[in-house]
């Protein structure tokens, strides 16, 4: 079967005029200026497709020069991508020759649905999606999307499966523009050595004791995969498309250890430089973890401090995608688009962020004292905190550029929900119940910065002598 990703319709896109279509690589690059965004329903695919297209631009054109960036409302010059035609065989999904992101040496027979994390396989929970291994399959387009996920979202597990070059999948932060061309060019920055991408050499491994070239780091595969030939017609279990070519099985095994502390991913927020540690999405299903929606305060601090996502003079939108895992378990994926102000307009509000985190922690402690029960107090705080954090984090731009009033308005988000809690915690009209209801209703964060005048004096033990 001939299925070449340069021309086949497999990339879902939304055009600026509102129309939707699936297109190939060549058309996506040619029409990037009129494509609003990649229209995949899963944020993992949105990030994976974008990084792949960005890697293609680096491979074909190299690092940008002042005279090559061009205007965002114009198409990329066609002569930039001559290299695609010269290496057309690198983008074949099937066939006896070279294949895209596939290694003929793979030797572990598995269902093709292993490529898509949200499809249950083996003894994973079925939840609301049912599938049967080796009976249900994937269309070629979904196979391509699954292969693109391998460098970014592979996790460790049995048997001897290793995570990708970033280790446990981190939170990915991507500058996001009003068109695909804007997005690609906003991320197309001068780089050093580019290296060899995995579509040219699928078995490439990152160097152990040296800097990792950009294209190698962006595309190095955590799995060795070889798709079996498409079988009888059927319906794709992932996208629901009825197709005459359905892939039900493949060879699928670990490609070995890849984690490299010297790899500087352009879309990852690092907490520490040595050893390098990336910010990761929390597992909110773990015991005692369901207290916050997302670690947005830490994320925003590191985004601003790192400097690589902030524009000097113009605001910028960022697509933030987090993938929560617990070893081999795929738990959750989420996305958030935030508006980041320019560097010159950002006020240093680290003290306010620290105060917000502290006040959120104190809310739980106050609830425990008011309810006279650690369990009831923690449950009350956990019931409202995720929603409040979600609402507040949606207005990050105002908080980073605003003053105390913006943070006080954020604190007032507690008021509506806290006001509805008392009767569920203390039903009835007794004196004790009414007092408890009032105490709970007034439990809101105090976002006024503490000054020397407002701080309470510390009492010395033993009193005055």
C-alpha cells in the first residue's frame, strides 16, 4: 500500500474562514498563513503535529536569518521545502523500503492501538471507550498521529519500556499565534547544531555525554515500531472513520534508555538547572493530591523567570499541555491557553504568588479548625479549591501586570462557593450550627501584603521580666 504523509490527508486543520479539512504535510506548509490552527481534538496531537512541522522547517531551511523570516500573512516560499521531495521515501507509512518513524528490527507483537494512549488495551480500564485488542484497529492517519506522540508522551512500564528523552512527560509550553504560520515562526529561533531527525534515521539515539542536537531531541523515538500491513476494511476505533485500510497489529517495543540531562527542550519549563528537572502535571487521582486544579503558580513563575517564552514588547499567547501519568498508567491530559503580557509590562509579583499559595494552604487549615475535624476540613477545601484555581489561573495576564486589587479580586472567587458551603457542613439552626456557618462563610484569603505595621508582634515566652 502507498501512503505518503507528504500528500495524504491526515493532518486536521481549521482555516481562518472557518472551514475544516485534513491535509498533507506539503499543503500544511504551503497554506500555513491561512490556517488558523491544528484542529486535532486531543491536545497531545496538537503539540506533536506542531513540533513535527517545526522540525521539518529546521530540517529544510535551517536556523532563521533576518532575511528569511518573512511576513506572517504570506506563504512560505516553495523553494524552502525542496528537500521534502528529495527525501520522499522517508515519509512512507507502509511498504518494503524506508518507513516513517519505523524500525524493521522491532520484535514484539502488539495491537496497533498501543499507539494511542486513550484507547484501553490489555488490562487497562475501559471507562467509556470499549475496544478489543487485534480486532479493533487504526486508520493510517491515526497511526501517523500515534507515531508522532512517541518522542513526547512515552512513559516507562513493563516489560522494560522506557520513557522518552524528557523522562516522564513534562508540561509543554508552546508560543501560539493566530495562524499556523505565526505559531511556527514564533518558535523558529536561531539554534546551534541541528543534527539528524528520526524520519531520516529512525534508530538514532541521543549522545550520552554531549549536547543533544535540536532535531535529534525533538524527534528521537522512545519505541521501535513496525506497522503490519493493513487488513480488511473497518471503522477506526480512534477517529470513527470508515476505511478500507485498517491496521490492527504492529511490532512495538522499547527503544532503550533515552533520558539526557543535557537536552534543553525548547518547550519545557525547567525547575532546576543542575540536575535538570522539568515541571510535570500532578496526578490528581493520588491520595491527598486533589487540592489544586493545576500547579499554575509555579508554572507562571518559571515561565517568566526562564525568559524563553516572554516577548520583549508584545503580549503572547501560550498553549500549555500537561500529561499526567503514574509509571505506565496514562491518567489525564489537559490544556490551557494563557495570555502572557510583554516583559516590559510584567510586574515582579513573586511575593503575591507566594502569598496566594500560602493563603490557599491556610484555607484548608482554617476549615479543619472550624469543623473540628481534619477529614471534614480537608474535604471542604478540596471541594472548592480546584474550581477556584481554574477560574483564577484563566486571568494570569491581569495578575502578572496588576496590583493588589487584581489579587484581591482573585481572593473574592472564594466568596461565592464558601458562602454555599456552611449549610452542607452544619445543617440545622442551633447556636453552634449558626456560629459554624458564619465562621465558614468568612473564610476567604487575605491578599493584602503584610507590612511591618500590620504584622503582629511576637510574644516572648515567659512574659515581661
